[in-house]
């Protein structure tokens, strides 16, 4: 059974730092957070937690208070395929609600399918803003020099579809007849389609992380296509209302 607890001691925070390094293999000096900053965050009452399988740290999450009464989840990492990420988010949600907070935000790479599915379909978060090259060019083992486009996701903790997700209940996602495909995957490459329909689908590649290693040119084409289409629609005020079939953003006109 996984146990989650808040962390304050330097030794625990050093273990978190090492776990993040094992997951992302950051270049020296490229770590997104230091032990010292985690210590300061913790002392100031922010969110620093570890997930433990017995005595072994298998996941961790770091967040801080943001303007507007929002908890911003800066970095979360966990062993894949064990449901630890979901449990960390459930703990984070309880922690926020106990302090009168009703929203949590975080950023994620919009091209990574499993993250989009987890954030939108499993948790019920919704993209609010597209942030091109948010962290500059990243040289860790996962990003491999790709531009660091991010989506700012906002998790409305008391919304009905979020409460259903927390209970692990299915929440219907309507993809009405006449829905167009604004960006489709054709032979592994992005191809533009109809962007004017009231509801459109925006595809992302099956495995952008693998693609960066074997075909960086195609990975870059996907990066710029999704930036132009999804980013452009969000900038116009359209709303992402879900993630369909584990491969399409669903975007509706406001």
C-alpha cells in the first residue's frame, strides 16, 4: 500500500531530488528545483509530499501558492503504471480543499498523450493557456533538446466532472455529429484539416518522446503544428473540453 506524507527534513528532500533526477536525467544545472528551494517552500507552508512503498520513495510532488488563491503544482514524478500519480493528485486535492483552495494549476507538454489523457480524462483538468517554449530548449533525457511548449492546466476541484473523476466514475464526453478534425495524424505526420467547425479534434502523435530520438524533424513538425492549431484556438478563446479516444483534444467554440 502506498503512503503519502508531507516532507520537511533535508534528508527527505534530498531523496526527492534524487528521485526526480532518476526520472528525468537532467543536465547538470538544469534541475527544475533544488533541495534548498524545497526546504524553503516547505518551511513557508507550501506543498511538498512523498509517496512511499514501505520505506522506498516511489513518487513526489512539489507545489507552491500562486496569485488568486491557486496551488500551482510545479513538479510531480512517480513510478509509471502503479497509480501513484493519481494518488498524489488525490492527496494534493484534499490538501488544497482543507486550506480553502478550490483550484490547482500545473503545466504539461501538450504532445505527450499519456499526460494529456491523465490530466484531462482521468483528473478532469482543463487547458487554459498555451505557453510556447515556456522553459526554453530543454536538454534532459526525456525532452532531448525539444522546445518546451507547455499547456497551463487548471483543475477546478469542485466541478461536477472533477468530482466524478475523483470517484473514478465515467463522465460523458460529447463528440457530436459533424465534429471536424482540425489536425489529424496521417502516416505519422501532422496534417491540417477543418478548423472552422463548432467542435473540432486536434490529434497529437502516438509517442513524441520516442519520435524525438528516431525522427526529430517529424517531432518538430508536430510541435509547431500543435502550437499553431491548439495554441491558436486557445488564444482565440475556444475551450478544450476533453481528450477523446486517448489521442485527440476536443475543442469547442465559446
